[in-house]
C-alpha cells in the first residue's frame, strides 16, 4: 500500500457536457459523447467528510447566461438537472452540505468548481499556483482558461487552506510503504495533505496549471483520482493522447504529455490501483456508487 490510513470513498457526477470524442482521444468518434462532471466524497476517520471537486450546479447556467461567459456553455453544451447536484448525492448517502468540512479542488475549471457555493461551511484545499494562474485573468482570457470567477463564494480566499507545504519525497510521505514500490511510482514527490499519509496530492499539471490528483485507499482498493490528466480510461490503457486541438485549452502541452506518460506508466507498474479520471463514463458506470461505499 502507498497510503497509510484507509478512508471511505464514494464517486459520483453532477451533470455532464458533450463534445466530439476525437478531441479527447486520438482516433475517436466525431460524434458528441457525454463527459460526466465527476466528483468524489471522501470520509476520513479523523477529519470527517470532504469532497474532491463538485461537478456542475445550477449556478453554472447563471454565470454563462451572457457573453463572454456564454461561449463556455456553447462550446461544451451542458446537461444538468437539480437532482444531479453533489448536495443531492450526499443526501443519498446520509450526509448534508454542512457535514462537508473540506472541498479539495483539483483545479479551477467551471465543471469542477460550479458547486462550491453549496458548501458554505467548508474550507477549500488546493495548490496555490492553480488559483494564481486564473484569479487575475480578464473576461476573455478567463473563459479560454475555463474559469468563471462568479462560481466562487465572496469569502473564498478567507476560507482557503492553501497547500503551502513543499512536496515531500516518497521516502518521507510514504515511509511505511515498501521501498521497491516507491521506486516504481512515476511521480517523485507528493503532498501529504493531512500529514498522516492518508491523502497524497500529486501535481498532474498540463491540462491546467497546478492541477492536483489524489492518491488514497479504502479497505478494499487503492485509487488515484487523476482529475483531467486524461479524459477517459481508454486514453491511458491504449496510449491515445488527445487531438492536438485539445491543446488550445491546456496550460502547458509538454507538461500534459509528461504527466500523460506517467499515468500510462502507473497503469503498467501498478495495475491494482484504480485510476479515476474526472470525466470517464466507463469509470462512473463501473465504480460510480450511487450511494454505495467503494
């Protein structure tokens, strides 16, 4: 095991967007396919319930009602009903919005942050470079970067718990793990979010600056929630990068390729780790819990 303390994990999605598959998977269909706006609920034995991202919410449509933000909605059409929300999902597993102590943000694209206002008592955990990359952008540049500032609450910075720690070498963050396992892990450094080895953040930038994946385990399996390092499981299984046009929305194409290759390596070296891209319908169908703990 690469992490120390097991947690409970639930995987869901709040709405979905559509666009041609070939943009996200080289050689894919030209037909539009659904990409669920995934999120995860994690229950830590000490730190309680938290979310990784939130998916869409009704506020997304309010924020994209007028230009230039409306371009976002028209480029990637969104399908969403109120019953799809992260709040409604939590109610199905016996939790209320007020039970969420932390919302960990992998990055600041609208389909990941649209529901954060639904959690007025939560604190926000993210890599500081992720927010710094978007917070001062003008209207057009922000839309190009997939960021809608109005989705964030007015007290966002006051409620932020930045991951200001320096990333740790594996030998420190996972000292309990087998040395041979650590040597094979594709990323050299991780962020120990709670200092107990339970949730390990991994910088998977490229799609967005400062994008963070999350390595954790339950009693049954280990998981790597890889955010948008890939759009689908087929991408890393079949080593099929996105179409070059997808690079238009990337913060760094070369960094994306480096982290893509590391994800392929992770799948080969650690086939027992369940890799969870945020927008993979296959993963949602297989492990999307609909209320059952993984």
